[in-house]
C-alpha cells in the first residue's frame, strides 16, 4: 500500500491527466461539448509531465493538442452549418 501512496504523491499530475482523459473519453462517446475542456485539461497536465521528464517533442505535441482543442471547441459551439450541408447521423453497427 505504501508503494501506491508514494507513486500517487510523486505522480499526481500524471494521475490528474489520466482521470481527465477518461472523463474526456466518456464525453466524446456521448458526443457532449464538455469533451473539449476535459481534453484541454488532459493535454495541459501532460505538458507538465513531459516537461518534467524532458520529453520535449511530446510536450510540443501536447501544446498543439491544446491549441487544436480550443479551435474545435469554438467551432463546436459557434460553427454554423449551411442549409446545403447534409448532416450524417451517428449510428450503431449491429455485429
């Protein structure tokens, strides 16, 4: 039990990123707009994790994910569809 407690105390930012990623995934499956802020939280947490680990290329990729998530969130909320766009419904496949 002490090993788990020590890991949590030393890697709490990574744990926050993991939990945020699971919440992001749930909102993504439900096609809910709240997926965007949770994705941003996930990426910001991993920016710190990768910076601390000196994995700068992955850190830079997370910066890109934050920027593209802000863009996606904006277009999800404020994007307009023209009358000529045909919206494709999300369906479930029967296997």
